[in-house]
C-alpha cells in the first residue's frame, strides 16, 4: 500500500507536502522579548510546523500497525 492506491491518508500526505514544500517565500517573523529587548527571527512555515508531518506520520504508522494486527492484513476472500 503506497502512493499507487488512492486513499484518504495519502491524499492528506499530498496536501501537507504541497503546503509545506510549495515555496520558500512563506517567511514568518517571530518576535520574542529577551532581557527587555524585542528580538525578531525569520523562519519559514515548514521549519516552524515540521512537527505536524512527524506526528501525522506517527499516527498513520500506529493505525496501520493496529489494522494489520487485528485484521490480519488480508481481507480478500478466496473462492
């Protein structure tokens, strides 16, 4: 089961990768106060929210593992 099958999980992966890696022009400015000074830091959307893809991948792996653990991975009937 890879990208050859069209599933909701793969559709979400595709949308996430398009959003995260579409262009480098999505620069975010973070402002923080440190020692009484305001510090501005430039970062990209991908660097700031990389954990979304990591946790989604973790969730998908756990769901697939549980599915193959409880349903034996093969639902086809033999005739």
